[in-house]
């Protein structure tokens, strides 16, 4: 994989060098007001116009409020549910030594609650209490545990975890008593800690890293799908309403297109930053464990690849919008363009859930259409070094430059074509000519 990344970087360097040579051979400085310069006043004027339109739009305001509400509910509801865990009621039949009582109380603390112990007259009375729900667990003579319903091996509910912990603790207490150990030996055995486990290779997501990675993937998928669709529809609407003819009278096509994608991209990044800051603030205010221990490196990698992913896809969607003239044509164009996004998102979610990446997934991290989803997951897994991250970003930037040049040519030749959907083959033929 390292050899593939090195070869890819070398290929990108060769392509960029040849492109720079070709531009130098073209000779002569560009006339005033011409070129692709992204920092010209025309581009910023168009970007400011797009930002004003998006920030004032009802769709942006309502969508932002709904996303923040969903984020708050996802953080607050589990906190309220876990905080309302009721004490575990345990019925004692016969005698239970002090070590057994301590084991039951420790088992309750392990699931975040307390244990209330009460004496039961006999096994029949304890069974009746279990059926009625008065107690959650019955311990008979410290040697047998009774529950109303059996727990499956995959059950991870608080009740199931409490019963398993109590069973293990009581079994250990019985073994200590049978071995006739001294109090000091019993204390040393009870305070034993598990040995640390080290791995030769990383590749498993911890709880906070997994939560951060999954939330970042969802955020990236929603942002790319939403804002790229906005670009496609916005270009189509300007073409259908003939507004584009007025705009092109004052601004060159490539600058108009650059300003549009820049303005919408800044809106997308602002909304993503707001969502991340809001989620961290709500998690800190409620004391939620969902984002506790969030790896800053994973957050930064997600935001970086959100920008890189948008930079790659925005030109593709803008060029596609210039080919359409009606809403039904937009739908037929949006579906094939969204397939790489959906594929990359599904693959990344699967790897984030399983905690291990395959060689095929490693390759996806170096392909610009899927890298915005694959590379942040590999960063969370800790399976990529800094130079591999930079190599993937360089490949994405180089491909973005090529896509931007091709999209600019398509946009310039198709945006004023009316009377029906423009075929891509025709536009590419004109561009090549």
C-alpha cells in the first residue's frame, strides 16, 4: 500500500509539472480580468451573493434547526435514560455471607445503579415475588440465582449485565470461601486488576473514536448530498429563468462558477462547524458520554475531508446543472452522480462498525470520490501515517484541478444552450475541439 501511495504522488507531481510547463509555453501574461484566479473581486462578489441567498433562505434556516434538534435529542435522550436506571431489588433466601453481599453491591455499581437486598421466607415466596415484579433477582442460599425470564447470550440490557456480574462475583466469593483463604488473601484476590493487552497492529475503534467517526461520516454524507444538490439545482434554475444571461454580461463564466461553488462551500463549512460546536457543547453541558474522549485528530480529519470532498464534487454537480433545464432532468442527473457518495458512505459505515479495514478499503482512501469517507475512518483506526494522509489529499487536490478545468469548459458551452437537455457527448466534443 505504501508503494501504491508513493507511485500515486509521483504521478500527480508529473502531471502538475507538465501542466505548469504547458501554461508557461502559452506565453504572455493574461489580460486584465481574465484567468481562473479564485481571489478576484468578481469571484468574491458572486460568493457573497450566494452566501446571502443561502443564509436568508427558509430551507437553510429550517434545515439547520432540525439538524441541531436531532443532534440534541441523540445526545440528551440516552443521558436521561441512563440516569433514570432504577435500583436492582434482590431477594435473599437463606443466608448470604458478607462477601456475597459485597459482590452483589459491586455488580450493581458496575451497571451504574445500586442494589436493595431484602429477605424472603422461602423459594416459593421468592418465585412469586419475581413473577409479580417485586424483585429482580433471587439468591438461594448463596448458591443459586433465580430470574423471571432468561437472558440471551447477546442481551446487553442493564438487567442482564447485572445478573451476569452478580453471578460471577458470587461464584468467586464461593470459590474463595471453599479455598479457606485468609482475609488478606481474599482482599488481594478481590482487588486483582486485569492485565493490560497490547497489540502489534492497531485496527480497532474505541468507543469515543467510533462515535466520533460514525457521526463524522453522517455529517459528511448529509453535507455533500445537500449542498452539491443545491449547486445543481441553482445552476439549472439560473439557466431556466435566463438570469444567467444577465450575470454573464458582467462576469466571465468561469468566475461565475467559481464564485457559486465557493459561496455555497463556505455556507456548508459554516453549518458543519456550527453542528460540531453545538454537539460538543450539549455533550459537555449534559455530561453525556457519547462524545467524551472525542479524538481531536478524527474531528480535524473529518472537517478537512469534508472540504476536500466538496471541492471535488461541487464542480461535477455544477457542470451537470448546466446540462439540465427542467426539474425532471435534474433528478435523472443527480442519481448517477450520487452513487459514488452512497457507495463510499456505506463502505465507511461498515468498516467503522466492524472496526477493521480491508485492503480494498485502503485503496478507496486514495480515490477522490470515496476518500472523504474512507480516509477519516482510517485515521480513527490509526492505520495511516501523516504522509499517507497528505498523499491522499494531494491526489484529491490534483484531481480536483482537472475536474474543475473540465467542468468549467462544460459549463461555458452548455449554460446558454436552451431548448432541451444538452447531451454530454456534444459538449465534450466542443470542448475537445
